[in-house]
C-alpha cells in the first residue's frame, strides 16, 4: 500500500482592525454577536436574560446573562475603542441597580472593551474584590472579507470572604430537599455520605438552601457538596482542574456537566446505578478532594 500524503494546512494572513473606526460596524452589531453565542465571552454556561435592559433613571444595560446552576447574573457593558471613566461608572451603576433589585442572585459586573489600558486596569483593580468585576478585552480580526472576534479576560474577579463562600448559605432541612428533589434522590446523598465517611467518619450532612453540604464536628467541611434533583443527584467535588482527571471521568462514562472555575469544583450528575457501578472511583475522587481541602486520611 502506498503512503497517504497529508496536505499541509493553508496559512491565511489576518489583519487586526478597530471596530470603533469601522465604517459599518457598531456596538449593537457586537452586542448581537455575543447575544447569539454567549460562550464566546468565556464566562461559562450562561444564557441570555435580556438585551438593552432598562435601568430606572440610568439608561440601558447592554446585556444581562444568567448562570442558573451557579445562581449568578452577569451585567455586561460593551464599549468599542478605549474604556473610559464613564464606561466604568456606568457598568458599576448598572451592577448596583441589578443587585439591589434581585438580591437572590450573585451579581458580577463585566466590562468589554477593545482597549483596556494599564491605567484603567489599575483603577478597576481598586474595585475588584469589593465589587466583583471582570474586564474582557475584545480584539477584532479580519480574514478576507470575514471578521472574527476574540475575547480575552484581562482581569478576573476576586471574591472576598470565606474560603468557601457556600458555608454562609441559609440552613434548611431534609424535608426541604425532598420537595426540591425527591426522597429517592436525597437518599443518594446518604449513599454518597457513606463514601465520604470512609475519608472521615465524623462527617454529617448539612442541609442548606442551595446545596447539601458536609459538616465535621458541627463546622462546614465542604470538600464535596450535593444537589439532589428530580431524577438524579449532582455531586460537586473540590478539585483542581486537570486533563488527566477529565480523561479518567470520561473513560468511566460519568456525566460531567462542567468545571466551575468560580468554586473550583467538578460537577457530575449521578443516578443510583451509576453510584453503585463507580463507587471506587467516586471514593478515590473524594479522597483527593478531602486531602486537598486540608483533611488527613488515617489508615
């Protein structure tokens, strides 16, 4: 048999362009592109809530997105060209209005601009941590008669408070979760607790409004948390992201939903049969999360 010759990829030269100075592109065009495919912002699995959202006495918010799993809303403002003082103030103002109107969500202000200068990065950085704020630089690239947009996060938010902010959530009880999920899926939390107790037999379930966590000697110890649903349970493990671990999860056929960069957790949907079939792997993952969280497994 002859050797199959693989053709070399063709190099295509591109040109960086300014959208602000483009004769036919405006902010609304960029807004529509982002609204159609929110994933290009790199903010995770978000959905569009509203465009041009009216802010009482303060204009219109460009884009409002929501991450339903994380209970987060992102207030996004777009500016072509350089970011300026008015852009920063407007973004923070809209974020503040939304968080006051809808306190049941976590809110994050997002600035998108073509040119985020070092001066304004320094200014924005003063707010970061006090005001959860993300700065994303937008670069436009022209290839032939087509234009591509590249979004790069140049300043990510920092969260001030507890190492694991979930510890501060409102307490509930088992009955609350049996109504939110089912008795059967809450029982899956019991089965996963038994695995977790092989790491530390002092662990108990702690029922909170947004998740079922763990407590050790009465104190939160959430190296894993559970979210019972109607037909399954979601296991969230506090682990560093790695290609090797993701390959291991995929090889086992586990339904991995996503990795939360915000909380540093892998999210896996489990049924009763899947837990039984993968109990040793799940135990291994829990052991890794437990030791990473500061626990010591005794022989």
